[in-house]
């Protein structure tokens, strides 16, 4: 538990210094924070479409953070979940992973990715993963980060929503109902082990359902399969484009069945990191899934192209079942792999690019 707490302190110190720069709209201070807390030129950063993978702190700050500050000005961090753990997805990973989830908040006063500004508050939903090295010359430094954010949500707040109406609800996603997601203090390792085991059982239940569907062609999953690991009044907070749902029944209607019937050729690619602490667990993949649009998902037509889904899941366990799940999917990247660049289309519609 001591190494988890040390990793948390390292990430919190990084955020403290970064947030001072964000709050002051000071790109130099943000750059200094990255140089002080990461391994520098070998640092690896994963960001969602259109940023992708970047190497080295200079590239991360110049490509992502300086334009973000220019667009949103003085930015506040508003975290809802914070946890750390050893990587259950890779037994050879000797680092400690730390996850934080919440919203960044700023005044959207200048264009960002050419999304038109609103001059109003904008909530920038995020989930960030940081790997803290615990061995070798990088001991105590952040070696890898993954920042998941919801570009389509920002587009929606700016009035240039790029997709048909979604099946779930669109709103600012609240944190845990129990208001206990910031695990600043250590937790009994047995609690995290119980949460991780539950998440893994849930994944195996879905894998078994997928195997049955492949054999029978029946994509319907009995609600009782979900009830093995989910509370009846579960809350699933999905990305903009899909939306949020409440209760097992509505989750199946508003996400699970559109996903299962609208996508085919699903391949699971594994996770980069998966860990749990206390009642919380999380994972991300790069990508998690590869699939093909067979028609209907997101209200869009079929596509013959295989496309990757980069996904984050953050879970809260209550007792022996999962109660809440926050999900990020890089839908802009998934659509781009099928030939639909929602940002380029927006630019053309706004007269910022010529039609070819």
C-alpha cells in the first residue's frame, strides 16, 4: 500500500504544479510541471483524436496544452475519482498506475480544434491515467500518461453536434453517488482485490455472452446475466454520442442492444492498464476493441471498414455488485477510421475548409 500512496503523491504534486499553470493560463508553468515530474524526452502521452500518441514533454505541451489554454483561458480541475493500483492487465509491469476522472472547467472564449467558442463555461470531461516508475533510473517519475476526453461533448456544448440524436441522456456527468471517489488515503488491499475480481467476472460474463452470440446468432443478452454483477439501479455514464442510462433495463435498451446489434466482427485487443483500489476500478485500452459498423449504431449506416475503439471504464462497487460505470470512447477516432472526420466536416460546414 505504501508504494500506491507514494505514486498518488507524485501525481498530485504533478497536478498541483500543472493546475497552477492552467489556473493562470500560463503555458510556461505547465511546461515546467511536465519537465519536473516526467521523464522528459522519453515520456509517452496518449491523447484522443486528433492528437494520438506524442513523445516528449515539449510536444505534449505545444500540441495539446498551449492550444487548450488559449481556447479556455483559466482552467480549473474538478476531480471526482482518484485511485491507484498495480497493473492487473500486465504482471510484468513494475510501475504503479494512477487514475483521476472528472471535469476541467474553463471559459470557452477562443476556437479549439476550430470548434466555435461559446464565451460561456465549458465542461471538458476527462479521465487521466499516469504510470509512475518504481524501478531503474526513472524511479519516482511519470513515464506514461493517457488522457481521455470527450471532443464530441465540447462540440455539442458549442452547438455543432456532429451526430444523430443519441439513445441515452446528454448531461454533465456527476461523480459517485456516495461522494467518496477521491481515495487520497490508502485502502485495505483486500477491498481492491474484491472489486477487481468482480470486474473481471463481469468481463467474463460478457465474453461468454459474445461466444454464445457468435455460435447462435442471437445478440440478446438475458437481463439475469447482467444481474450477476450489476445492481438493478445501475448508472452507466457513456460518452457523448451514446449518452447515459439508468437501470439494467434502460441500459440494455439504450446502449447494450444498439451496440451489439449495430456492430459486428468484434475483436478484444486487451488493456494497457487495469487496476482497482477500495470500491473503485478502472481500465483503458489502446485500442480495447476492433469492430465493424453493421448499421444503426450512433444512427449511422453500415461500413465495411474495421475500426478501433479506445475505451476507458471506471467502476464503483457497492457491496457485491457494480453500481456505477463511467465510460469514455474515442468515437471521433473510430468514425475517422471509417472515413468520417467529424472535425473536418464541421470545418467545411463553418466555411473554414473548402469542399473537395
